[in-house]
């Protein structure tokens, strides 16, 4: 039985490097290099929720440490926010099967979020996400880590862009890395940033792996494929997924264009924007000044007198 398990792990690891090299491995290493996610001396808490994305990320980090040239350390960290016994066992069983050495700690997040009433200022999903990140930062720092890695992928990024526009009235994205505002010296990185969700699913299904989807107590007893199993924010993300799929039927470039839209922001062609300090800049603030500068330039070059200036 032990030999069979070892062979299964080797097959899974080989598939990441060979079968899914272009779709998964290359995009993983490209994101790390392109966004400079890892530096020598880093100690990274690879955060595993029990889902397909974060578990694959853990395997990718193991392969990177095995084949890469970076001088860094990893800890495979699981926070148990109050999973029921079945879900907790599922996470541990998958880790044992896949050869991932876990460090598990508990929190009371589910106890808190399940008391949030519908219609409250903060939804249970939003509150859960914020609290999870805080607990992960805090525990990772106590273990000597300077970074936490989360398993958000390409589809999460483009869905977030559209959600911000359609539901939040703003243009922003899920960044590939960011500094923590509440935990100085800590960073969050997203090395799955360029990997497509359907490729993660292909890898999962090819090996017959089963992972947690939503282990929140609010969804227990519900069909995991039903919208009812995705409260609050989950409903909106499902709507966005369907919208993107519908748009893709008209153009195969829709997803790529959504992603690129936040790489090609023209500040001179937006009504207003906020800088990194949160200060708001409106186009009217500069509009008159630009006109004055143009007039000054014309006078300096003689364009106004000769009539060679632009109309």
C-alpha cells in the first residue's frame, strides 16, 4: 500500500512538470519571475485551504524547491477556522496522499462569521476572507515567515476586475503581490496568478483527486453546485463567471482583454483616480493647466504668431 502511495505521488509530480508543463508549471515560474515574487532568503508560508488551487500550489512549491535555484524556505500552513471533522480529515488525507507536510493551527473564524446576520454591514464571506488573512499573517509571522502565498489564479483576477466595476463602481485588480498594511514586514504573494482554473481542474480530475469546495457552516447540507451554496459574495462571483463565459462565446479574446485592461490604464483618459496614498485626482484639476502650458509653449516657439500651431 505504501509503495502504491509513493507511485501515486510520483505520477502527480511528474504530470506537473511534463503533462501540464505549459499550462501549469511554466505559468507558475513565469509569474514568480515576472512579478518578482520570491527573493533569496525568503521564508514563505504556503497557505492551504483544502481546495484544489492551494493544494496544487503546495505541490508547485515543492517542485520549485526541488528543481529551482532560489534560496528560500517554505512552511505548508493550514488554518482550521472551525471545519467539521469530515472536512478536517479530508485536508489531512490529501496532504498525506500528496506528500505535503502540514502545520495546522486553529482559529474561531467560523464561530464569528456564522453570527453575522444577513443585511449586516459586512457580509459573512467578506468578513471571513478578511479574518482568514489576518490570522494567516499573524501565525506565519510567529513562525518566522516574511511572506504568505495564496492560491488565487488567473480567473480569480479577471472576475475580481469585473466585480469591482459592476458591483463596486471602481477599477482595481487582485495584485500579484502586496505589502501588508497591518503586519509590517509581511508580504502576500499569488504565484498562481497566470494559471487558468480549467487547467487546475484538468490536473485534479486526471488524478481522481477530491478537494474541499466551500467548507463554511453556512453551506453545509447544500448542493455544492447550487448557487444557494454560495452566499453573498459567492453569488456575485458565480454571476461574473457566467457573464465572462457568455462574452467568450462572442470573442475568444475577452478574458485576455479583461486581464490586460488593468495593465494598460491611461490616466489621461479617465475622469478621476486615486494614487497610492489614497489622494483623489480629477481630470479638471489638470485640465486648465494643460491648456495654459500649451499656450506658453506656442508663444515660446512662435507658433501663435506664425499660425503654424495646431487648431
